[in-house]
C-alpha cells in the first residue's frame, strides 16, 4: 500500500483555494486507497516568527478546516509537527546530507527572502531539509503538493540518495503527486495564491468576504470598460470558473467575455454563486467544529499517537545505521 505524507503551514487560521485545489483536495481522495499522514507543520511556520497565541489559533483553525473539507481522522493520522520531536532530530541528521549548493538553488527560498528582506533566517534556508525529514520519517512513497513544492521534492530525493550512498537503503524515494491545479493564481492574477501575500480567498470565508475579495480581483487588464471585448484565456476569474462552474456555463461565459456580452462584474457574481455553493457547506461544518474545540484537540492527540509510533520506529533504524543513540557496545 502506498504511504502518503503531506503538510500545510499554519500561517493563517485556515487554507485558501490554492492550497485546497493544489494539494488538499488530493489529500481527501487518497484516504480511500493509501495510508495517509497529514501534518500541520508549525515548526515550518516559525520561520516567520508568529506570536505564540496566533500560532496556536492557526494550528486549531487549520485542523478545523482540514476536518471540514473531509480529512477523516478514522482513516488518516492528522497531527501537529512539533508534537513529534523526531522531525527536528531527523532534520539535523539530514542537514549533514544536504549540500549548500543545492539549498542555494531553491527558488522558494529566493522568493521568500525577497518578500521579507528583514528576516532571511537559516530556518528559511534549510526549510526543504525539514520537509525531507517530515516525509522520510514516515517512509512516505508519495507526496501530493502544488507546483511550488516540486523543486523541494527533487531535493528530498537527492538527500535520500546521499543518505543511502553512505549508510545503505532505508527510505523510499518520495514521488510527487501533481494535482489538476498545480498553481492557482492570487487575486492579483499574477502571483501564486499565497497566505503570506494576502492575495487569497479562504475556503472557510463567509460569502460577503468572498464577494468583496472577488470584486477587487484583477481580470483581463485590456478590458478597461464594460463594452471592451475580453480574453478569457488570460483572465484568472475565468480560470477559477474552471473549478466551480459547469462546462456549459463556462462556454457561455467565455463567449460572453469575448463579445462583451457579459461584463467582469457579472462574471465575478456568477463565480461567487458557484464557488459559495461549494464552500458554504464547508464553512458550516467548520463553524460546528469550532464550537467543540476539545473534539478537535482530541483528533490531533490521536493523530500524534499514531504518527509517533511510526516516527519512533524509523528513528530507531536511523540511529542504528548512524551509530548514535542507544544500542550496540
Ligand atoms: N497557489 C497555489 N496553487 C496550488 N497549490 C498551492 N499550494 C500552496 N499555494 C498554492 C500548495 O498547498 C500546500 C500547502 O502549502 P503550505 O502552507 O505548506 O506552503 P506554501 O506552498 O508556501 O503555501 P502558501 O499559501 O504560499 O503559504 P505561505 O504564504 O504561508 O508560505 C502545498 O502542497 C503547496 O504546494
């Protein structure tokens, strides 16, 4: 049976359409056919140094959102990364199998360093090593991620190969599972939808907030007036229709956009109607879960217990290979 590991940073108290379409929708589907470990990666989120209260709130909110979209704690281990100390221990070990030159090539590091010039810390630089530790600790065979993480997965495979070269085979080389939406654009229509860029629509946001955000979203920049013909193929709102509207409606909208029969405001209103038809039941489930916080913390504790059993077994093997920790005389 395949083993899946994937994670999400609790950098906000829920995830956005990009996270959902790019990764989490696949997480839900894999529960049917694989052994799944889903991790709220709060150690990764420390790279932006959030206040303690905010981080705890976000961990809780992320768990709520994951349960609300269909992560089933009966089938998957849903847990918080920092509750399993082996992640940090294995990260240090894998640091010793990672070349600086490889880390220097990582485009996400370059982007994030540029985004936040005042806080270019070592954690941000070695982020892909911790990510590799997250994956191999559970001997995951497959990792469903968006396009932005594919380079990190290539590096993870390289780190695994280097470990194997020196100490013998131990881990599967993790394979990427690409989604049908590998790179969802943000409301600016240009950059990746991202929590830290604040260009997102949250999956559990209320309909009024979503409408307000859609109103400000960039469409075809050449379509300045209502009667200007538009180009659906360059419009991010039209691409979002691809996930939430039926094929007949999409064809009608594309035609209406090209002939200026449908304006951007109407196009956004129709997206809003179709999008909130999907997100409202999720938001309602999230609200119900928020009303029973102890249930959510219990799920995370049970996930920790299950994940810990696997993590401890892997670390015992790793220590044995390296000649560290308890063991032989
Ligand atoms: N815009 C996106 N399109 C498709 N997939 C995406 N993912 C993120 N943004 C998009 C995928 O979502 C999963 C969880 O992401 P993450 O929270 O671990 O970190 P990230 O990739 O850095 O996501 P953000 O929103 O950009 O977070 P911040 O701004 O906090 O760093 C991953 O599988 C990712 O590929």
